[in-house]
């Protein structure tokens, strides 16, 4: 689908690399169609040596003639990079941004460009197991929507939403979600060590338990509550543990954490717009 489409990656960090790797691994494009920019020479040398793509430290040169421009810089770098790219991207090109908390209107003003997709991926995208939620402006053409699905699908699952407000919600649920899951994993491993397992054995048990639980839910198609009930015998060990979790308001705590991340994403977006207006 993407063959012969020239792609520019502005920013070659972890997520930019994950996208390049996914696209090449899945044969969605070829290395000669990709150019990556980054301010760090060592990073450029690594990207070029690992993936065989063209590299440059000049952002304007990277986007020249590009059909698709992926903005994968850190949000705080946008003011400087925006100056480099203002009016430099071809009007018909697709801009795909993965800048956390940076709203479409900010990107439009900084880049002087309208064909924009804003996406919120998460860190498992590094392994092709990510979850990315995205939305597009009305100026994005039909074939560009399909390009977006292919690019983001190379990192895992992707979901298009109609309203940009869902991106802040996705930030709280799936974007920040890996951090919450890692805390749960850490707590379970620590409990195993406290009971007497070695840390290595506890980690093996916990990771397989979580991976297996997810696989079981996917394969069975059953609701999580039904699967939970299957392992919860009356008066049994799981019932005793679940009682303690419910007594500690685990559901409300997890919900509060997700809503806190959601609200923070809204705040960061508002701050970004305020800086842009200033």
C-alpha cells in the first residue's frame, strides 16, 4: 500500500523507530522510501545502520517532497521544529503526529498545514503490540486514511475516532495504561518474593499469569466478570483475595488513576494551545 510513497520521520526516537521497524518488517514500504531526521548524530547513525534508511539533521530537507510526514518528536521540541517546517510541507502531504497532548489546532498553526492525523500510541508499539487511537481532520483524503491505518497497524492495533476529545481519553486508558499494568505486575512480584519465591521465579509466574489471562479472554470471547467467576470458588482462595481488593476499593482507585491521566492530558493540551496563542 505504501510502496513508492516517500515518508519522512521528523524525530527518530523510540516511537519513531518502532514505526520504521514495523513498516519495514511487514513489507509495507522499503528503506529507500524513508528519510529520518534527528538532532543527535549518534541516533541518526544507528537508525541508518539498523534499517538502511536515509537520515539527516535538517528537518526541512527531510520533509521536502514527502507524501507522508510523521511527527515523532517530543512535544517540547515543537516550537523549534515548527519554525523549521512552517510552510515547508507540501499542501497535499499527510502529517501524522504522535505528539502527546498536542492538539490539532496547535499543529495546524505551527506547521501551517491542514491535512493532519493526530494519534496516541502506547509503548508496547515497540514490539508491534501497541494500541493506537487516532483522529483526522476533514481535509485528510480517503487514501490517506488508509495509509494511516497501515502505518499505525504496523505497531499493533489501531482505532479511529471521530472526535479529538477521545484522544485525551485514550491517553488515560491506553496511553498511560502500560504504567498502571506495570505497577500491578510489580506489586504481584513483590508479593511472591514476600511469600518466599525468588524474584526471578515470581516474575516468571506473574508475567505468564497475566499473558495467559489476556489470551484466555481473547480466545473465549467471554466477559471478564464471567472468567473471574470461573476461578472464584465459594469460600475459596480467590474469593478471599478478591474480598481484600474490593475492600480496598481497587475498582475506584484504578478508575481514579485513569481519570487523573485523562484530566492531565486535557491540561497539557490546553497549555499547548495557550503557548501557541501567546
